[in-house]
C-alpha cells in the first residue's frame, strides 16, 4: 500500500515540501514541484461546448491553459467563489497528452507545509471522490491528496 508521503513524492527524501491548496470546503495537499505558479484569477475565456468541469482558458506566459473546477471534476457541487480567488498553474507530468499545464481554481492563498512520514497519516474516516487519491491528516488538519493524473487526463480532452 502506498503511504501518504509516497503519493506526494517518489523521492527517498525524508521531508516532502508541499502546499495546502484551498478549494471549496477542503484543502488539497500538493507537492511544491507540481505547481508552476499561483496567480490571480485573471479573465477566464469561456467557449461553447466545454465540459462543465472546464471553466474556460487563461493565458499564462503566452500559453493557453485550461481552468478546471476541482469540485465539478470530483462530482461535487460547485458553490460560490470566495473573494480571494486564485489559479494554481499545475505542471503536467504525462507529457503524451500534448499539454504542459492546466489550472485549478483556488479559494484563497496556499500554505507551505513540510511533512515527514511521521507527520502525515491516512484519514480512513473520510470518503474520497474520483479526483482524489487519499484523505490525510497532517499537523495542520485534514487534507486531500488530489489525483493529478486524473485531472491532467481531463485537461487533455479540451
């Protein structure tokens, strides 16, 4: 069975540098290396025919990046956005999809967290959705490790 820190990083390093990324109603625990940049939510360009989980596109560093609603991609209801909406630009790891980045809409400012194997454990009481790999408990509370490969596969479809 994979441990929570192995889901975050495949290295043998004892400490995993991560970010707690706020989305509606929960925090995602994402390794630092997965996030290229956190930017203000600028003008998102919508298009006809996009799936409901794709909020549109944002131009970032000259690249058109699809913006994914984590909540809708996870089969949850998407509520109202907070005042402090940002975008996390996520590095694609697959490469074969043709996209190098996708974005997730955030509901606030991410927090840096460094974790060791002893500081994180699986939260077996929390059920997970299709865009989530594992629910965990950290010294800062509950978090969700997102399934970035699943989200990347969605981004490759638009």
